[in-house]
């Protein structure tokens, strides 16, 4: 889904990313060398280059799973209401 977000942003589609439930664990991934084939860090760091600046992390999902958001992760912890607002104002929602 991260690749899909980058493709959509390339075609100037407004993109927001919401990390919730198990997906919130992305916000706590250990830093890996960017040239590692397993690293998502390079793609995550490139989000602002694609004008993807709205990355929301569900605070309740983090609490339920004991997830500590990494200090260098560029998302914002938020409540359920903010996530619902983002979904309600989106034209298309892709879920993974």
C-alpha cells in the first residue's frame, strides 16, 4: 500500500496515510540501512518529497498493542475522531 500511495501522489492525487490496528506497528519499526531490501525507512522518509504530509497514527491502536512511536517517525498520533474526519473527507479509501 505504501507503493500505491507513492504512485497516487506522483499523479498529484492528495494522499493521507492512516496507521491503525496492527498497521500502527509501522510507526515503531527499527531503523535499518536504507539500502537494505527489508527497509521501509527509505520509502517512509520520501513521503514528504511526494507531498504526503498527512500520516496519522491511531493512538488507541498504539496503546492496545504497547507500541512506542519512534522519535524519527514522521507521523502524528491522533484520536479516533481525527481519523474518522480524514476518512470522511477522502474521495477514495484503500485498505490493507
